[in-house]
C-alpha cells in the first residue's frame, strides 16, 4: 500500500515532469519563432540565394551595379485556380542606373501609387514626408516604366504574410542598380514588432544577427496582406487601400507554389503581373 508521503512525492514528481514538458515545448516554440523572424527579409538572401543584378543601362553607357532584397521563407500551399487575367501585351524593360535619382518630388505633397495588376488594381497611399527617398525612387522608376510587365515573384503564406514584387527579372535577384537609405523605421504603426495588414515596405539586405546591410533597399518591396511579426527593419512607405486589400486577399487565397530549386522563391499560384505602375501627385 502506498503511504501518504509516497503518494505526495509521486504527485510532486509528476508535477515536475509536466512543468519540464511545458518548458521544453515553450523553448521549441520560441526557437521556431526566432528562426522565422531571423529568416524574414534579412540575411542578404532570399531563400538562401544571394541577390544581385547587372544591367544594360539607360542614360548613357554601360553601368553595372548590384542590388539585393530579401524576404522570408514561405510555406507553400495547395494549387488553386488562377483568379487573375492574362498579362497585357508588352515586355519588361532592362534598365539600370549607377546611383539613386536626384530628389524631384515635393515632400510636402501627397502622392499615391497605382499598381494595375492582372488581378486587379492595388492603390497605395505613399508616406512622402516620412520616406522621401523611397517615394522619390518609386516616382522615378514608375515614370521610367521599370515596373511595367513585371511579375510579383514571391508569396509568403506562413510565419509572415506578404506578396513581394518589384524585380524585373522575376527571380528575386533583380534591381535598378542603386540602393536607397532606410527610412521611417520608427513609424507608429510598427507596434510590438508587427507590420500590420495593408503595409507596403521595402525588402533589403539587413541581417539582424550581424547588424549588417543597412540602407540596402532598391526596387523590391512587399505588401502585407495579414498582420505579420517582423522587427522594424524594413522601410514602411505606403498603405494599401481597402479595394487593394481585397485584391491581395484574392491572390493569397490562391496559395503559393513549392519553392523553386534555383531561387527558392515560392511564387504565387495566381499570375500576378504589374501591367502598369503609376505614381501620381495629388
């Protein structure tokens, strides 16, 4: 017969084992969260592939520059019917420049960007005063037709929830040949290390472990379709309209493809092509 003292000790041991199990599970979950955050937009790679581009240049001569942008690993989802239309006729321009364009926007004015995509229009209110270099760069690139006919090459459906666009090569390796500084990293919307749904932000090379890669944004950007846990390291420069969010949700609902062996990008199942990008002063 088990004595009262033996029973008390047995119950104490069982309680201790339950506590240890819960701590182990908590540590495991913490490691998963940490690995997701560490992989998000930050180690000079997309899915482990270094990003770079060399281009045929406009405005005089042969210039070669590198530009890198990163976003997180994605969880591919099942194949779904393509909800988007066929791309408009035309081809991607191969453009690159040596340096960031000179400032031409009115930083006190309001600017909006329209992405006329195969899945519907995505209107974005730009944060001109808070991110002038970024908005000026997008105004310049859109005016040059840099984004026209380009694919949104990456959809992330796990850990964070973003659609990545802005690479004329469609591989995650392209850019305009120049970089721009980080801006607006203390935006009040970035509370609790979360980029809220509707945020438009820059991809970049920043590595939070080494704290290297600041001021490395170029043309690649991501649109957040669901609140996403991210450290405030990626310039938030715009907000998607309500109608634009419906388009993003439609794209996300179609899911993502398995990672491409060459680039490790998880392309959206939807055929997301920017037929035309336009920045307008209002």
